[in-house]
């Protein structure tokens, strides 16, 4: 029996020896371990000798990058779990990378530990499901804007580029006033229009979709940055309408930021997108009033 | 409720897709500490019977790792990767050959998973 156990060990050692592959890439070695991750990859461990006798062992950020590529967002809760997992194996999880720094005598243990972290962290793949709820809404916005009875003749243009102080931004749709009351208006109407323009000129109204994506606050900041970046430009005073999709996925601070950055916010619940075609003209009239 | 549009994957992958973003903007996001780019767009396509469809697609790039082998790019539909490129030290391609390096992942409509790995193209090696 004892000899059988020894034989099993020897066979396993031979198997592991054959299954472990090593490649030299630039200034580090990449070890391919036989452990398979849950998303069906072989775990890769990157080893770099930083100074003689001291090594940095990590997963090359592959685990977090693969989770992201497969639609798994590392939330604060998941981040805490990944940090905890790393700690259990004597590693750290910082900036999306499992890592251990060690001396030569602990190198093998570090390689195995990082391999385990890289394997176990992919268990989030098991709970991942496609998301079918979100519906395209740009065509609904366009329909709503065209249906809007503006107090002036208008032209709706999609994807309008505006240049801010720092960068360029794209507004999904802009309603541009044409010739005020339009060509069919009487001379008197035009005179009235000129007076009105001096008092309260018609300005183009920009409508932009703000989707929560994985991180609503980040998206809100992006929208807020656009508003901030347009200050001091000719686009600063254009009324901004933010159509916020997947309302249920927004946190209050994120939503508050959008409210502060837009003239009017239209939050839309998932499954309620069709209401936009009716809602948008009403809200545009409020903006233009 | 939006419908399952995975049957459109082959067409979406084959289509020219437009993302309203410039390369400098992508680079700006990738050079930030988070090292990630995330953009969602609506895309118009047609099914095999020439019926129009609108879908929401998402482009994700992750260059957070200091090691280029840890970078990924993915095109997603319904928050599922339908196309993309990443690096693996060793993998079995869809034709059964064991290869390594940069390669493409594509969604398998039949298996309902992003699992088909293709041999690295010369330009990717």
C-alpha cells in the first residue's frame, strides 16, 4: 500500500511537472499552472525578480480584467471579498492585481497562492447572468422630440458635438430653433419675435441619455463634468435635458449630481421606456417656457 | 421588457459599429488609475430576414494591469461578452489545437457562452 502511495505521488509529480509551463516574457516569467479557473482558463502567474533574491509574484491583473471582460463588475462588496481572499493566501489585491512580494525561499509557496487566488476569484462567473432588461431609447427620444410642438420652428439634429473648455462632448439630440415663428409667420409675428428674443432668446435644447452602466456615480460625474466643462462657452446656457435610464439602479447621490447638472431630468424605470415618447414633449415645453 | 437579442450576435460582430469616442479619449480613460474604458451605444442591425433591430452594445477595455498580458477588450450585448481579445498563456482553440498568446473570443449562440477561442492571428502574436 505504502509503495502505491509513493507511486501516486510520483505520478502526480510527473503530471504537474508536465502540466506546468513557463515562458520568459520581457523581464518576467509567466508560469501556466494546471489549475483551471471557473471561466475555463489555465491560471497564469507572473514572476519578476525585482532585486536579486526578492521576487514579485502576481496574476498580471488577469483575473480582474477577465471578470470585467465577462460582464462582472467588481463592486465594493466584491472588492472586499477579493481583498479578504488575497489576505487568506498571504497576498494583497490592489488595483485589480493579486500580488505577493517574497524572498527566494518562499517563491514556490507564493506562486501556488497566487494561482489559488486567480482560480478562486473567478467563482463570480457562476452567478453571472445576461441582463435583458435595458431597451434602446434613442429612437424614442427622437420621436418624442419631433412630436414636440415647440413655440418656434425647430430642427432636431442627432449627435451634436460641443466643445468645452477641456474637451469635446456629444449631445445625443439638440433641438435648434430655426427662424423663430417660421417662414409662414406674419411680419407682425416676426416683430414680436424679435422683441421676445431680446427678452428671452430661444436657445437650443440638448437631450442626452445618461445610463448607469456599472457605476451610476461615475456616469453622473461624467455628465457633471460635461456641464462644468461647458461653463464659459457658448453652450453654457443651452438648456440640458438628461434622460436617465434604469432609474432603479441609481443611488441618491448619483441622481442628485445629475439633477444639479441638468435643467431637467427625466428618470425612466426599466420597462417604462415607451412612456418617453409622451413624456419628453411635455418636459421640453417646460424647458422652453 | 427588452428581448433576448443573442440571435443577432453574428450580424452585430460582422457589422461596422460606431462608438462616439475618439482615441485620445479612450487613452485618457485607460491612463487614469482605474485603467478602464466603458462606453455604451445603441446599434442598428438587421436579422437574417432583413428585419431592423436596435440593440444596446457596450465596449469595455481594461488596461489596469502594468503587464500588457493582463489587458482585455470586450464587446458586450446584454452585459455578456460577444467578441473580444485577451491573452492566455495556453489555451485550446476552437479547432482543438493548443496555442498561446493574444487571441479572439467569440460568443457561441449554440452554447450561449463566450467560449469560442480562435487561434492568434499573425498581427496579434
